[in-house]
């Protein structure tokens, strides 16, 4: 029974969740950075933003990911109006925040809220790499901690999709404090026996990879995701050795016991639903 929890039950339904997106004009195309294949945007979206030529995973926005993971019209956002300040008066930081807000239509680098996956209630947090490279500042850390606390209060599982360059340098020590805050909140999930699932997408690096991203009861990743703390060049210079070509990829981490499983995008929703059902005592 348990082995069947990873079987894709309604792949066609998952792929259809984004097919009605209409904000991409007809005739606009995208070139795959890996195989150079040209694909229409709408076709790419129907394929969950995975290149059908080489399997390259294009980044997903937070809203796209929420749309295909959660049941339709089930999502209720938390803390939507929370925005970052400039605690260190870092030059141009406020201006850059406003530019990213306008460019992404987001207030910060994460969306949190509650919803359902195949009828099972969850609290979900989804990071967005387009906003300040998904970096974790005071608001990102606060929203994650609040979402974890909400999961405890509602007695529902917590799911997070990470995509981040790490701590936000413009907020200095305030940003670094978020590592402790989010890790402490993750510990509370464990204390109160709340199921916690972390899905690392590319990239998950720096202070995010070194804190809450690696603290789930299940730690998953998308294929080919870049996951690590320090940069490859810095590590090689420090240890004075050449690192393997696949170092800091999801596949390398899985091979070395740092991930539980790599899950393809079209299997993600059903896999999560199966795990949630298992922990509820449901039938798999």
C-alpha cells in the first residue's frame, strides 16, 4: 500500500490546472536555456513549465505553483499587505523593493496562506525567486514563522516550497536573525506533532538552505535543483579540491542521504496528497 503513495493518479488533471491561463499573448515564444528548443508560452504552461525537449525546469512563480498544487478556489492568503522596511537605511533598498513590487505584483518574496490538496486542509508557503532573488529578510522570516504557527493552531500540515538566494544582505543582522526565528518555529511544528513538508526548488541556497528548508519531516526537491550553502568556487578554494560536476544538485544530495525523494513537477500534487492522506490515516 505504501509503495502506491507515489503513483500518479490524475496527471491529466494536474496538467490542466494551468491550461486556462490567459495572460500570455498568442505567438509569444520561449527558448529553453539548456537545449535551445523554441516553445510557445502557452504550451510551456500546459506542461507545467517543463521543457518537453530536454526536461529542463523553468522557474515557477509563487502564484503559478499555488494554482497547480492547491484545489481550485481553496486558497486564502495570510499577511498579504506585509511589506519590508529599511532597518539599516541601506542605500537604494527602498527603491529596489518598490521596483520588485511593481515588476512581480508581489509585496514580498513569499506568499503564505491556507488551502486544500485533494480536500485535505494545509497551510502553505511558497517563495518567489523573482523578488530580490527570493532572499529572506525580516518580512519573509516573519511570514514563514506565522504560517508555521497558524498550522499548529489549525492542527493542519505545513508545506513550504523554497526558492532563494539566501539571507537578504540589505537587512544585515536582521536578516540573519530570521534563520533562528524560522528554525525555532519549525521546532514547534515538531513539538506539537504537526506534519511538515519542505520542497526545495532551484535555487535553495545560503541561509535558507541552512535553516527551515532542511527541517521538514519530509525533505523533497524538484529534479536538477541547485541546493547548497556556500558557492561552489568558495568551497573549492577552501578545501583545495575539485568538486564533482553534479555537486549541490538535488540528485547529488539524494545520493548522499540529504533528501528523501526527488519529485517531478507533474507528480508533485498527487504525491503530496498521498502523504497527507497517509498521515491522516486515510486509504492510499
